[in-house]
């Protein structure tokens, strides 16, 4: 997808082909990490992704009622601490 964006921005006519015959029934990109957002900034898509995002500052991996791991993304050394 990133290559397709760059080709489009450069005015290169291209076709993006997906190997799958039809779409999956689940998300192929449910999470975009802060570092990924920073990497995508030169493509000009980060602002729109951030506008549409559900931003989480805190996250936990749980086993029923017990938190196994807790993360505080607000302390990430990033322009996107979520």
C-alpha cells in the first residue's frame, strides 16, 4: 500500500493487485503503532490516519479479569503517543 501511495503521488499509472480472490472477514491492519505513523509521515497519510483513529493511551493484555501486562503509551518518545 505504501508503494502504491508513492507511485500515485509521483504520477505513475499503476494497478495494485491483491493475491486473495476476495477480501478477508477480519481486519488486516487493526493497529498502527507510533513508529509506523512516523514512518508514514513522508507519504502524507499520517494526519488522516490519526484523525480516524481510536487513540489508546493505556492498554492491557488480560486473562479474564486479571491484567497480565499493562502498557502506558502516553510515555512513548513519539509525536504519536497513543
